[in-house]
C-alpha cells in the first residue's frame, strides 16, 4: 500500500509539472501539415526492413523534391509472426527488452540485431534528408506486467505502472498506464529509447477515441523531456470535438475520424464509424476547421490511393477503388482543409496518374501555406471551401458530391469576396482562366475544382 500511495502522490506532482512545462516554451513542431508516407494501407502489420527501404528510396527520388518528408512504419514492427495476429491462440512472437519495451522483430528488421533497435533504419532515412516515424499502441506490454519487469531509469516496475483493467478494445498487446509517477517513468523510458533511435514522428494508437487525456499528457511530457523534437500524432478517431482545447495543447496531429479507406459513400443506415467514407469527411473537416492552428492539425487520415497491397490493413490487395475524380476530390479536400497528407500507397508499384496528383506544387501550397480555411457553402450535393493565400490571393475549392453532373456558379460576394471581378487560375490544370465576374464550373459526379483568385 505504501508503494501505491507514494506512486499516486508522486504521479500528481509529476503530471502537474510536466503538463505545465509541456504548455510553455515548446518549440513549434510540424509548423505546416506533415507530408509523408505510412506503411499501413499497403502492408498492414507485415512490412519488413527491405520493403520499407524500397518504399523510402522511391519516396526520396519522386516526392522529396515536392516537400514530402516523413516515412512511417506502422503497427506491429515488434511482431516476429504478424501473420498470426488474426488467428486466436497463435503466437505472434513479441520482441521486448529487459525493461518491458518493444523492440523491432529481428527476422523482419535484421539491422536491429546490432542491439540499436531501429537506429540503423532511422540513420538511412536521415541520410536521404527525410524524417523517420513509427506507430505504437498506448500503454505497457502485458508480458512486461506478467514478468513485472523494471522500468528503465526509475525505481518502479511494470506492475506499478499498469492499469490491468484498461484494455484497448481492438488490440491485445498492452495494458493502459496509471496516471502516476510509474506510468510517467515508463513513457519517459520509451521516449528516451526512441530519441536514441533518431525518431522524428510517433503515432500513438488507441488513445484519442476514447479520449485518454492522462496518457496523452504523459506521452507529450515524455517526448518533451526526451531531448529530441518528435512530432506527436494521435489515433484513431473521432477525437471528441469537446477536447479541442486540450488536444491542441499536447499533440501536433489528431485523427478526426475512424480509419478512412477507399469508400466514396456509405448508406445512411450504416452508422458505423469504420470504415470512414470520403463523403462523411466533409462534415468532420468542417467541424474541426475553427481549430486549425500552426503546429496543431486535425488529421483526416491517410490517402488510400494507388496500389494497396500486398497485405493492406483492410480488405484484399487492390488498386484504390477511388476513381480519378474521387482521388482528386480527396486531395483537394484535405488540402483546402489543411489536413496532413500521408500517403498509403505501395510506392514500389506507383502509377503515373497517382504520382501526378501528389506532385502538383500549386495544390501542395494550399495545404502547406493557406489560412482561414473554412466551408463557405454546403448543400446536399455541393460544397465550397475558401481560404486565404499570400499577397491577397484567395483559394476556392468546389465539390460536386452528388450523383449527377451539375454546374456550380457563384458570385464573388457569395464566396466572401467584395470585388466585382477576379483573375482565376485553375490549380489542377495549372492554367490561367482570365478575369471573371462569377466563378462557374461544370463538374461530373464526385468531381472537384481548385482555384486561386486575385
């Protein structure tokens, strides 16, 4: 009982101190929405070091020059046998150190055999001028608690930190952490380990829905104390809009929906959050638009474009089911709303059309450098967003979310502009359209247009 009481008292002091520190004098991380790639949509739990390096090489050669920076290994990098994850009772082969921290599976990441974890992989990424990230599940490994392993850099053990009543509803790996000094010490030990590997980005899962404020605060504090700037991303969603004030203090990215996949629309009768469809993201992004600020980005999830395989995180291997118009609408919406752009395609099987959508510099500028982004017009079949650009420029995105072709036509005052005529440039076509007294476009079903006006 003495240990438990002491842990609770120390925990209150530790959390208060770290929370205060985390809110002041923090450097701005992710000063613009991150542009990157994540392994989940194409590899699920199964990516190997060779596969990762092959994707990073393509990313470096084809995307880096357009501002894309982050490459992220998603869930399960510590599993020796991820193929057993869906088989009840089958061994997955967890890889863990003597302090209860997961390590990369050596049969999948052979460079980790040098005892330095993912440092060699991170060094490779950094040698290309890119940034490296990983995915983890919040909490502490169940096996660490069963063995009551010591927590590195502290007098605590795993049982002091674990809340064995707190389980992720969809992942069996970990227990949650108590909001005490032992829990903080465990997250501190993780952050120190990852900083030593050279981590630049961490996606922590099973933490924002339901919203686990204690663990979010603890991880934020641990990353701040790690001595290395590491972008903190929360998953999955929907992150509760009621927590907007809190999440903006402690994280750089947070998911606004459950996992988004290549689904245009779901029946109204389907009220399940998973998988999230593209049409439902319009409302989510509109809801979060007032809460976008430099260094803190509502995240509409990855871009399930291109080839999704060999073992996608959901469904069978396939080329994205989004049509060309739908894919362009996806990127247009994410960009005008300033969501992070994190690609999910298998880059080693990239097609020319998808690559062209990812390398349009004029569209990327909207995502990276616009402001005051908001929905201006919303009907059952049409949506219009506007934003400010540099030097008096304005951006206008128009979307036909209906099932038939329609002509969208708006006067400038309807779009929040006071002038009678503006010069218009089509950003997807990279073409000047001349001056116009109204903005008018014919859009096919599910299609969109993105303009700069000044």
